[in-house]
C-alpha cells in the first residue's frame, strides 16, 4: 500500500512538472476547475467566510499567485470522535453520490438508533409530590412563642462591662481561606484542526488537508487524525502524505474522485434548473467533504445561492 502510494505520487509529480495547468473551463463536463476558476472560487470563500484566509508563501507553486497559494481556516473545533457518533446510528451508510467500482462517497451514518427508553418513565409520580394532611406544619416554640419564650436573651445584658464588643467573636479579624482548583474543573477541552485547501494540478480539483491538535494544543500524529474521519474513508480516501505547501505529513482527503463527485452534484443542480457558478464551487465542495469529517465543525452550512436559475 505504501509502496504503491509512493509510486503513484512520483508518477503524479512527473506529470505535473511536464504538463501545463488547465486554462479552459470543464466545470460542467468534468466537475473540475482551471487555475483561474480555483482562484475565483477561493476569493469568494474568503470573502463570504472570514474564518478562511489565503495561505502563506511556503513551497510556492509557480502557476498560482504568491499571495493565493492555498486556503486555510484555523482552530476549528472537533468535540467528539467519529466512533462515538457512529454508535448513535445504525451500522452502515448508504452511497451518497458516486458508486463507480464500489468506491463511492458514503454517508457517515444511517438512521438514528431507536431509543427504547420511554421519556414518561423519567417523570416523577404526582403521588410522590402529594402533601399529606396527616403531618401538618407545626410552629416551632422557640420562634413563635410557647414554653421556650423565657430563654430569649435580654438585650440589656449587653450593657454590662464584661460584654465588651471587642470580645465578640464576630468582630475578630477574619481568617482567609485559599480556594483550591478542583481536579475536575468541568472545562470542556477539545481537539482543534487547521483545515487547508490546495489546488491539485494532476486531478484539477481542490484537495483538503487536516492538521490536528490535541486538547493541550500539541500536534496530533496523522494516524490519530483518522479517529476523526469516517471509518468508511479512513485509509481509503483519506491518506497520510506530504502537504503541497506546508512542512510535514498531513492527513488528506484524496482527490482522485473529486471531479466525478462534483460532476454529479452539478448534474443534479442543472436537472433542477440551476445553472452552477464557478465562484460557488468551494461551498458545494466543502458540503460533500463533510461526509468524510462529520465531527470537525468548520462552517460549511453557510446559506448561499447555488447558482443562477435557468427558468
């Protein structure tokens, strides 16, 4: 697996070096982007979603502007592992869009599992709340009069010399207590992610990369990132590779089928009379990537127009 991946990357790198980047649009025909279209879509994403920004100029690609090498959003929360999410749903997902060669994009979960617990069982019985007439509230003689009334002290006694105010414990100097922080401080500590999008020249589509940090902001090993990836995609469509612009190994959603998936999404839009627009491409792209990383809460739910209506 590792050897075949290295061979493919070497072949892919060679092809990228000797071929020119796409300049003619093939959005409707293949679901792919030209360099210009990727820049336009990236500009719109940054404009509409301030959490996204253009990446720095490390490992620059000559076919991209220096200030627009890639896109990145930082410190995205991931509150739970995918395994805990999948426990709440029936085992097995269903194909969302693409199923060619049994290598389709799968839903991250199915229908919610039935909860056999009846909510009414948790409601307290009204019988328990009934106030019994057998035990009426009784007055306390010490406060409401009665046999103990003569025990109430006479305020005149405080005029005696022995009753100096300085001797009153209430007037003595206070002792301060230092509060200790409890071991369990109930603070929710969560993983966070930097999510970046690069342009893959070979596949002519965007590509998503994940850089994870644990609860202490220590860098996650790429293998641990797979805990936050749908298990239908871990080690299959999500691989550990060198980032195109950043140092080190990163988890990446492999772009080999991105074009086919985006083509089918575009076909569905056009079937419903919507003319797709290039600048909306990344919004659609991030929506279907959510099926791979369902617990990483980047802002992909932004309300936006999918394109122009042809009607």
